[in-house]
């Protein structure tokens, strides 16, 4: 005896194998550019980190990098105020490394 048509098992949809993130980033041009900007932002933070006093680096995250400059995301207004005093020195370090540009300081969203 066969099952009525409405009870027959349905064929399962095929699911593609998962793609590693690194492979996906390399597969699409826009994702390649995004990956380059992320790495550029992290590189800039590594360059300025030695010039940051004390444990200030723990309150800073690398932010967006675009044609207008680079953003640093900070934990609070006190960290932002301290960084504003250090901006000329930090921008000078980036210029020495061949990465001139303006640094913007923004409070990180919580």
C-alpha cells in the first residue's frame, strides 16, 4: 500500500557546503576591499599603540578607515579628551609610517 500523495516524503533541499570566511572574503571584490580596510585600520592602531600612555590602549578600538581619514572608537569621554591632546603626535607617527591622514575620535556605541 502506498501513502497518499499529500503524505509522501518531500525531497530535501540541498544545502551547499559552508565556505570558510577567508575564502569568502577572497571570492568577492567588495569583500576584498573591506578586508583591506579592516587590516589597514588594525595596522594603524599597532603603529600608534607605543605612543599611548599607560593602559589607554585597552579603552580604544580601531574604527572605520575611509578616504577622509581613520576613526578611533573610544570607551568614554575621558579617553577621548586624552586622545585629542595626543592627536598631533599620533598623526605624526602615521605620517612617518607612510600613512598620512586625519584621525577622528568617536565614542563607541554600547
